[in-house]
């Protein structure tokens, strides 16, 4: 018999999903048959696969050693995959340096991402914040090959390469699930700071429909629903008018979160972001690059506001996490 004690990173998932991941070479039909015949049990009792696993649960597998090894697959290949993750993590940590961690607990961490760093890989050889996070946790001794085989820490929200600010990262399966759920139900409020061209005079909530062109990696905002479009809602308010450069510092609450939403939505109503090479004003962008060295959009994920929380993430209850504005924001006057 093989016995597996469920840890924090396996907890919260269904038994059948765990078995499929752990015994990746075994057909699902066979796994369900083994549960019916009690060749696979949970805490010594018959299981049907729908049970939610808890930390400390015992999964018993009544297989011959050679059968278990066969269903597990090539463990050497798995070790190699986890070793590559650790290697990439070390490279990313060395390349990006000791990025500012704004807050961290056992399940989540919040990283202040500088502009120019990917949140996730776009090509196989990229290094991104995902890899940096593994490198960061590895150098602290929080992850190793065994941990990574059970769960791979990753970012929960993505920022464009040239957007700076707070990125939410899940250190455990539990943390990732809770953060993803809060982002989906919008109970976690996200605020951005940015500069737009022109004088924005009043606060407004705007709606529209966003359609993405995957070929050009751009989006278009429409006032009426289009085929394959998604509804977007953006709340913005002006903070400060810079008369000399005719720009406005703005705060945006992202009600929905779609690709390039803030950049395209504000541009569609006549307020393109300063420095935005996709949706901005090319003439003004060129002038501001020459005058101030601004080479990308001035867009910063500035603040997170948490609702009341309990349980393992009680420390985040009604917490506000802030990221200071980057130096580039201070160049305009």
C-alpha cells in the first residue's frame, strides 16, 4: 500500500482531480473503478472522487509497487521539470534583483512590479515575474522540487509588460484560489494611477464593449455590443491638472478587468494615456520621450483594498496595500 498525506498545497481540490495529477498515466475510468472497489480510499473509507481534500487527509492506494510506478509516470522527467523551474527562478531572481515585496503571509505575496518585466511568459524562453517568484521563494527555503511537484506558485493577476505596480501572487493553492475568486467576484478593489493627455475635469463611470484583435494584440472599444465583444466598466476621477504640460493625473478603479481596458477605454473618450504607444498620441508621445525620457505608458497599479476576511487570510481583512508611484510620474509638472 502507498499512503499520501495531503499537505496545504493539495488541500481544497477534489479527490479525483488530485488522483489525476498524481497518477497522470492512469485513465480516469480506471481511477473511478479503483475507488469503487476500495483499491483507493480516503481516510480508510470508500470514496467517490467528489470529496474536497483537507490538509492531513490520508489517501491510500492499494497498488503493487510496479503498478504505482507505472501510473506515476517518469519521475526522472518530473524532477527535470521541477529542476528547470528552479533554474529559471534563480536566473530571474538574479536578473530582476530583489524586487519590493509590499506584503507577504503564508499563502500570498504582493510584489511591486517595475515597468519592463512580464507578469507571465509570452515565449518559452522568457523570464517573467512567475519565475522570479519561484526564485524568491527558493532562496528563502520555502520551495524545492518536491513542493513544486505538488503546486507551482504563480501570479493571480497580470499587468502589461510596461505597466508597473502591485501584482498578486499565490504561494499556496489555497491562497491562489481565494485571490482568484476575489478577483472574479470583484470583492477585491483595484485602483490605478495614470497620466492622460488633456484636462480631465470630472469624475465619471463609463461603460462600453471591448473587442480584441489577437493578430495585432490590440483592442477596440465600442459603445454598442459587437460580436465576440465583452462589456467593460471603468470608473475614473481626476486628481491633479498639470497646466504646463497639459496632462491630468487620474485615479481609475477597474470594475471589470479586460486586456488593455484602461488604455483603450480612456483613449476612446479622448483621454489617451501619456506615453502609450498603442492607443496614445504619437506626436505628443515623441515630444514627451524627447523632453522627459518617457518611453511607455504612465500606468501604475497603485492600491488594493480588501473586504472583511476571516480564516487563514484574516490578516488581510480590510487591509489596504499601496505601491509608491514610480520616478517617471514625477517628471511631468
